[in-house]
């Protein structure tokens, strides 16, 4: 698939405007995804403090990347609403994040409990350096028939 083929995935992410952290999709399948985030001036201020990515930003990057295979595997390709219900582990590593850097977020998604819960293992990279990694649990609400 080309980059244009993945555009619908980005448009179906449950966040809009500055809350959407994923800028492009590198690859996606039913159980994993890899996405890019371009750091600009505003994001540079939000993403790094003391050369480490803020926990809430790292967790959100992993969660948004995890939404990509959930939308991809859906027959109707609708937006899947969900929420982070648990951060089982998270670690941020000292790594200078410069303006105009491209961060790559990769994740593996395992669905459980009749596809209502997802266990997600994710990692954010700045070139070859690990910025952060974590394991999170997502609870999902499928789109209703009325939508």
C-alpha cells in the first residue's frame, strides 16, 4: 500500500487538531502498526522536558498507533472509540528531541475479551534511539449501528 492508501486511517483516528499526534502511517496490518510523528515548534515544547518525553505524550503516541490496526481490521473501517484504562509499564529514556525530528511509533496489539480490550506493547524511536516504551491496556467501544 502507498502512503495515500493509509490516509483514511489517519482521518479515522479518534483525535482531531493538535490532539492528533500521528502524521503518517508507515505500515499497518491486523495486529501491528508503525507511524511517524513530525516534531514542530509546538510539539517540541510539549514532548520533551529535561530531554525526556513526557509520560502522557508517550502513552498517547502508543495508544494512537494502536488505533490504526483496529480501524484497519474493521470491515466498516469506522473510528473506534476507546480509552486508556491501564498503563502496565512505561519508561522514558533521555534523548534530545529536536524540532523537525521524525519520531517513529511502533506497536503490537492483542485483542482480548471479545475484542473489547486490547493489550498494546509500543515503542517510540528517534532515529535509532529509543525515546520511550510501554505496555498499555485499552478498552474499546465499537461504533453503534445508529452511527
